DNA sequence: CAGGATCCGAGGCGATACTG
DNA sequence: CAGTATCGCCTCGGATCCTG
């Protein structure tokens, strides 16, 4: 294959050149968890501190109990969030970012900032006629 | 584009509330595109330079033509990647990161690094007995 | 070579009802 | 309050065939 020298951004491409295909597998695995519809939002909401089940549900409009429960369970399973249940009455369960999730938090925050920064641009682009149309070429 | 006071701190993200609920909507929108199974991988692969359809398919094991086409179309629609078709024979179409996608590239790279760095930790956590079980409390 | 069209199964996801 | 259980829609996503 051709090399990255042609784009002039050679400095960005580090020691290993983007993604070694051998890493594709687990990158997919992790992205599958972290990149699904709700996980990032949960992490993002949790970055402001520990939160209870119902509060999470309120903070994330559109999520159903099913999905909130599933997502929290997944994240807890992966060790990204911690679950603490206090044996009181009424029952209280608090979810918080685990240290592992804490590192992700910064990335998610950047992603959200990027989204906030460019979402109008993206929406504008979506209204454009083509860029996806089978139009011509320019040799 | 508006500004590129990049890699610093924007006024959008406040100290306390992390994500203003009013932003939830488009965060979901963007995350839906960027956070799906394949988009990030395409962006990641594209970071090493422009690439043709078939090369992308080879670089991303497990992706089907349908999904590759769909993903590329979405990304092009959103202005994250550019599509250039050369009217030659045989036809040649090259996809590259658009400037908008270029900013995302860094974030995706961090995410991938994070994934590479912690994937074994995550897998280890997944093997743990509970943390998801409806067990007791720990006051 | 790049991608459109179609069929089809798996499961994501929401709505509702019930429990401790 | 914090879930679990069940049902059903509907999209995601892969396999296959076909075109320019």
C-alpha cells in the first residue's frame, strides 16, 4: 500500500502507523461497549459525581429503565463504574465512576466538547445536496 | 468554522453540571453517528491517509460492504470524510479525513489508546463474579 | 472496482406490569 | 426506590446477487 508520506501529515503518524490490524479485534470489543448509544452519556453524566438510579434516569432523557439498567450493569461489569447499594429503606443505590472510567471521562469530555462545537456544522453538512451522490470525478 | 481555540477549555462545560441537559439532544445525535460500531474504526483507519474502498474493507476485518458503504456515506454526509471519485477505468474512489474529521481523529486516537491500554483490565473485570449481581449492600 | 438492491435473522430498545 | 420479567416492534447488520 501507499504510504502516509503523501498527505504531508507525517508528523502525526507515530511509531506504529495508526492502527495495527492486530489490534482491531479488541478495539472493536471496547468500542462496542463504550461506543454504544448510552454508555458514553452515562459516563458523561456521572462525571459530575456519584448519582442514584432515578437521578440518572432523569438526567438522560429518553433512556428506558431497561436500557439504563443494562448499561449500568455493563459498565459495572467492565469496571468502569462502581455500584454501591445501601441497605436502607427506602433503598438507595449510587453509581459512580470507577478509576478506570475516570480516565475515559476526559476522553468522553473531549468528545462531547467536539460534538458541542461542531454539531451545527454537521447538521449544516447533512443538509447539503450531495457529497454522497454518485457524482462525477475530477481527474 | 467558528474558532479553533482547541485543546484548552471552552466555556460550554461548566464546573458543576458537566452536561447541561439541553445539550443532551445533539450529544446523542453526534454520538449516534460517531459512536457506532464502525465509524470510529473507519476514522481511525483513515488517519494514516486517504484510502480506497477496497483497502478500507481490507483494513477493517469483519465489516461488510453494506456497512462500509453506509458508514462512509454517513461520514461523508456529516462532512467528516471526503469522497473523491476519479472517472477512470477501473474506477477509483478515495476517502480521506475532512478537516472536521481531522479534529475527531485525535480523540479517536486517544480512545483507541485507552482501549489498547486497558482492554485486558476490562476483560479481567468481566470475569469477576459479580459487581452486577443483585447482591447486598455495603454500608 | 465501487456500490446498489434485496432478503432475512438477531437483538436493541421501548412500554408495560410486577416485586422487594 | 431500584430494579426484574415479558412482549413486540423495528432497526442493525450480514449474506447474496446485480450493475456501471
